[in-house]
C-alpha cells in the first residue's frame, strides 16, 4: 500500500477531479486544510483480504465513500484510494456503498486542519478502521499493527500502518500502567504511537502497546510457485508473497476430498489462510483446488472447512453443539476461537454470527472444530470481546473507545465492573458485552476491567 503523505494533496485533488464530490470546490491554496476543514484519505479493503499494509491485499475499487449528513463523497479510484476534502470537525460517519459494500464506519474526534489517513476493511454491511494515521493538528498519531521489526528494519525502528516508525532512547513504551521497551514489540501487535510525521516516516515520542495478541489473519489466493521443503517445514510463493508451513498446517480439498502436503505442486491453485509473520505468511490452512483423491478412499475424518450463519447452540462449554449453515459442529477444550485474529473464548460465540469453521469431517457429515473464526456479527445481536482499550474519549458515563478495532460506546445504562467508568484508561484490559449496531459500533451493556 502506498502511503506517501507528501503526495496526499495531489492524490486527493485528482480523486475529486475524477468523480469524487465535495461540499465545495477545493483549490490548491486550500487543499492543505487551513481553516476549519479536515481531510480524510485512505483505502478500502475486503475483510477476507490481507488486513495490514505489510501484506497489501488488493483494495476494493468502485466503492463510494460519503460523509454522512453532507454531500462530501469520493469514489475509490483504480489505485485503490479515496480522498474526502473539507470534512467538518467532530465525530463523523463514513458511508461505504457499491462494490459489494453497504456499511458505515465511525471516525472519532476529527479536528480542524487535520489530515487522517485510514485503511477500512469491509464485508457487506460490516466495516471497521484497521489502521489510522493523523497529522496536521497538534501531535501526530498512528494506530495499527506492527508489520516489521529488526533485523528486517533498522535498530529501534518498526513498521506499522504502512509507515516507518523511528524510536530512540527517549521514546516511552507503555502497556496500560506498565513500562515497556522496544524489545516488547511483536509483529502483529496493535500499537498507538504519538510523535511527529515527516513524509512516510513517523518519529515516536510514545508508543502504547494495545494488544498482546499478535495473530494477524491473512488470506491469499493464487497459483503455487517454487514449492520446496517437506511436510514438517515447507515454503512456496504466490506472486511476490512467501508462504511457509509445517506439520500443524491443515490441508483441505474440494468437497470431502482430502489434500495433503503432497498436493502442493507448482502451478496448482490454492487458497491460503494464515498469519502475518515478519517477511512471510505462516499458513494455518491451505485449500487445494482439485486435489487428487487418496488411493484408499477410507478417510472418514478428512480435514474440512465451512462458513455459514450460526442458527443454534446447545450443550455445555467446552462441549458445545452448533448448527452452522445447516452443518452440525462440535467444540471441545482444544477448539480455538478468534475474531479478527484475536483469541477469544467460547463465550463470544452467539446465535446470528457468521462463522468460519475448520475441523475434522466425521462420517455423519458433522464437523469436530479445531478452529472457529467469527467473520461477522448480526446487527442487534449479542456481542462479546476481550482486549485492550484504546482511543478513550468522552465524559462518563457516555464514553467511546476502541477494542481490537471495534468502536465501543457506553451510556448511563452500561454496567461497569472491576472499577468505575472514571477509572478506565487507555491500555486497560477489558471484557465487553453489548449489542452490535447497524453502523458497526458496539453499544456496551457491560464493561469489565480485568
């Protein structure tokens, strides 16, 4: 993803000139957002595409991004970018329509003369801000996942939100109330940095570690190139991306047809799901298209995956029985549950969610789940998530903050446990229960500080 702020103004003007609309024409003399207007630029990516700039999956084009309540809009261009000029200060909502999208996302506390560059991930009616960089009004801020660390980057330097982030001996590293160091950073960790921005380089005075979970989900599709290694340690390329796997990688064929390491051959098309690592993608699951059937045909527990809406839950944790898209799915104490790459518990699974399940296919067609990924939550449905609080703003009891990319909103009806609302601080570990709203935010019924 190209993020060169020095070219943002020109890119923004080009977008407006090629079909993006603004509340009023913007001349070069005002494009720097002098006065009270702000500028929001960025890209829109599919939720099943790579979720970080490090993996730069293809952006969705043809999406129109509109500031709700205004006539300010821009269409994502062929380069995958949009630019919204003359955005009024305050909390704004962006409406995304077209290209298979029909969703809204909230940008909090937009300041006058500020430039905000975002990566928005969208899947149908659901959207969220994956990374954000702010500059031009007070101290610059950056929020996103760590993409690279030394030795891939120079000493005391890392990449996040598509930027090179420089630190030195005076940079403060914190995790809530705990003091940390550069050595505590991990690829995939979500961070919030403050400092200054020059071109594509962010010089940090403070770095807040927001989430200790470093699993970043990635999906890549394409033909295998230059496969090497063995089932216990292998690698290949899809385009310019390096894919690595080992004995823990699950293989899936079409339908009930199993696949294995032996199915990996140059030119074979695969769908890889995995996690971003420093310089490569580690494959947790590989779907091999048109995999050859095994000789014996007696495998009654072939690895398989399904995706569908959860319509029923029964049983007692950890041994639950789920109905996912009409398929019976059984969980156990070893079943891993994730949402946007962050590890969750079985408590977060609610009726109405769209789930992606990977596990062992049984003879009766049911599935014993090894991994469950929560792909989407039903509007108005119950929602629960654990993680680190960030971007805290507002006045109790009506506050807003972010947990793992989800915008959480509280009110007078929210119950606060483990401490009063006024005691919450960015970096606190929290357990959130609430209801998903149509704009993608979560109306919290309970906030429990851990």
